[in-house]
């Protein structure tokens, strides 16, 4: 893959590298794993919201009236269930006023294609940016399908946030949806023969929720 793709952003930060290393560690148990994933979610959201539109407002401090700025458009956070929930907790910490939508999808482990089983999206979702979150971008099938769904609801500013991306998934997603910015905490080497990210962290949902 071409790592210079303008819409593909790898968080380049020592604190993120430290967090991702502890998340990868097979010794890290679900309670700690969830805590660390949540923290990376907040940092991904910080980067992904860098160019959000602002609106000028007057604000009265205890000293005087001055001008401040607030986010102009409503933000929607959409985790892809189930593993996306872990990352979304951190995103919501940064953006507590965001509305949350949910998309349920699991990957058929034989065919490696996403199977959709749930969808609940807020009615005003197309009025502002959407942060679609899922820790793993593997083949890219789940992200591509979820973005198709969001676009069918009129969303035009969609940003995909993940913990670990495989080059295969980045290529597929940028080809299918070149307008969508991808933010990841790490870009890994490849997929293995059964579609898992190498070196990766294993199965994100299982590690979050202890269903090993
Ligand atoms: C994982 C992950 C993504 C998907 C990525 O979910 O959270 O949704 O696989 O794979 P892809 O890029 O090849 O589509 P999984 O199917 O394990 O479901 P879960 O979140 O319910 O555990
Ligand atoms: N889903 C996961 O949870 N892990 C992978 O490595 C690939 C897909």
C-alpha cells in the first residue's frame, strides 16, 4: 500500500505507541484491556476532530464578556458492534454531547464477509460529522459495508477510527470510499491466511469481553 495516502492518518505519538504495546500483550486481561482501548479511543477522537467546524459565541467569564467558539455541527459516534463499543467509550469521553448510533456486524469467519444484524442510527445523523469506530480494520469488509449504510442515510462527513489497521483493509477502504478519512493507532504488517491481523492483538471482541 501507499502510506502517503492523504486520507490515511497513523497516530505518531509515544504515548499511543506505549498504549498499543500494552493492548497487544497477550498477558493483558479484559479489565485493563478495556481501560487502555478506551484511552486510545479518546486520543484517536482528539486527532480525528482536529478540523471540526466552529461557531463563534459570546461567553461571559467572571471578568468580562468575550468571544469563544463551540462545535458548529452535531457529532454522531457509531461503533460497529460489538468490539467498536470499547473504542467508542473513549470517543464519548472526549465528546460527551455526541449522539450515539449503533451498527451490528460480525464477520463470517469462513467467508470473511460482514453479516449485518442490527442498526439504530439517530435521525439527525446526516447533519454533522460521523465518527465510525471499530478497533480492527482487517479485510475492510465490515468498515466498507458500514460506510455504505451511513452514506445511504445521507452522511457526507464520515471518519473511520480504528486501533490497528492492516494494509489490505486500508487499500480496500480507500478504494471503496476515497472521501473517508481513516485514523489508526497502528499500521500492521499483513493479514494471515484466516484474515487475522499480524502481529495484531488477536480477536478484539473476545479480548474486550473475555469470551476467549
Ligand atoms: C471484528 C472487528 C471488525 C471486523 C474486522 O469483528 O471488530 O468489526 O472483525 O474485520 P474485517 O475488516 O475483515 O471486516 P468481529 O467479526 O470479530 O465481531 P465482534 O466485534 O462481534 O467480535
Ligand atoms: N478481527 C479481530 O478482532 N482481529 C483481527 O485480527 C481481525 C479481525
